[in-house]
C-alpha cells in the first residue's frame, strides 16, 4: 500500500496501533510536570494534539480546566465518550490553528506531536499557538525525540513485543536518517495474524534550534530533560523534554 508521506500522520495513528506506539504514562507524566513546573487546580491548560485524551484526563483529575485538540476523529470521539467532563473539553481540529490569545496558564505538546514536515516554517507553525495562547508568565511543556540520543544509539531495526489482552503484538521498525529527517517504516503483526504497514517521519531539531524557534514566539526555555525521571538531556537518554515560560 502506498504511504502518503506528506500527510502521513492522518493514517499513522488509526486503529489499535496508537495504543502500541504512544507512551501512555499519563499519570507519571503529570507527576513529572507537577515537580518541574507550577500546576495548580483552576489553571487553564491547552493540550495540543491530545490524542485519546489520557493526559488531558489526568490534568482534569488534578483540578485543572483543560482543552484537548486533535485532528483524529476517532481519538476525539473516544475522548468525548470516555473522558470528557465539566473541566475537560475535547475538540476536533488542527491544533496549530487554534487561537485564544493570552488565555491559558499552561500549554503542552507531548508524545512527539511536533516536526512532522520537512519544511521548517510549517513545523514552527505548531509553536505559534503557544506564543499567542499563553498568558505572560505562562508555562509550556514539549516532549519530542532527542537527536543526540538517536545519533549515538541509532538502530536500523527495532523489534518489540507488546502485550495485548492475553496475547502479544509484534512491531518491527526499520529506520533511516536522511538529512535531519528520522524516517521509519513499520510492520505490525497482530495476534490473529493480521498485518499492517505504517510510515512515519519526524524532523530532528537540536535544543538550540528549539531555543531559536521558541524565542520567535516570545517563549523561553528554562529546563531540559532526557525523560520523565528527570534524567539529564544528553546522548544517553531518549527524549527531549523542554519546560519554559512566556516572557
């Protein structure tokens, strides 16, 4: 099946595959955010590219007013059915096109929901709502791939067995780096023998490049981590987690 590499994400996260590839440590993620930043009941939070709403739900449970936006109709339908509440609202739409100036106390882009395009200007558009929607002094969190880790520990093939009910889903990922793009072809084998293929890509930006992009939106980086265990941002930890504020 021919993959749409320009809008690959419209197919990538469909179906059960999303549960396989996305980090669902929502409760641990919230604990990390609370330890790094200042998150209090009553704060307004913008969860950009919220997926099925697991992190939105945790923020809601902690007493915050949260808006989650995602382009996946299936994700938003799930979130509205299972997780919507008086404090947690879900919206179907393009998260880089949602603007509510100076309204939110916290903006979040988690689970590598950034840099899906080859074009830098198009990628940076995802940061514009952070700059506009955050009030001055408001906080932001971004979690994406760590290029230092990828270049040092690059593996062309990664095979994983993911528990699923009483059986196992097998994923085989073949990756390559072309310029700044990390590209991966996936084969997923389900317990009943059904197979799926997927394509995904993410542009790898350095911390300094993020600093420049965020600076253009009046956003300042305060801290960077390599995972939600507060590990340092370095060559031996897989994530680039950025915390900062609007100046």
